[in-house]
C-alpha cells in the first residue's frame, strides 16, 4: 500500500513575503477585490496551504477611481454600528466614495477572506491609499498584473 504525503508549509518558507502594488484606476471593485484576496491568502503560489498565512502584501493606490457596475453607486449601502442603542448607521456607495474611498476596497476584500482569526491577520497585509502615492516605497513593491 502506498501512502501519500501531505504538503505542510514550514515557518521558514512563510518569511519571504513579497510586496505588490495595484493601481485601482477604472477597475471594477469586485474583480479587483477577488484578485487581491487571492494574493493576500497566497492562492497564487504553489505552496498554498489553507491553514497558514503564506500570502503577500498588497498596496492599492488610486482607491477613489474604482468603478461599480449597474446602479450600485446609488443602491449599495455600507452599514456600521456605533455601539449605542439604535446606533445603526448607513451610507450609499456614492457617499462612502466622498468620505472614505479606501473603505470601499477594504470592505470588498474583507468579504472575500475567511471569517476567522487567519482572515483578520491576512487583512492587515492590505494597504489602501487614496491618490497615486503610498508610504511603502522602502519595501520595493512590484507591480501586480491582474488577470481579468
């Protein structure tokens, strides 16, 4: 009888994380978020393992220039709670773009990551910036080409 070995990623292999930069100009939010989530999780690597954080860092610039399809600018709503009684708040996507455009990308990517401690850890590797400049030049990020 032949036994198959299961690949297990070691801690030393997880240390060499790369940095990527993505320009979000004229990209659809959902398509951008799904590709970024794949890189954050490490699904683009042959050493992908579901229970390890082997993904890379992603810097998204020009977050205010993303697009939605259909009527989502007027109909999509973002909700949060103030932790007071009756404290539910809401904003449409157009209002969110005016106040906090980086949260549009953050919320979209957050929804595509696992809903556990590993997903929250992977979300910390996402850096979203309004405008074409970012503060991570020292990490020498490579340009990420998206496949859609």
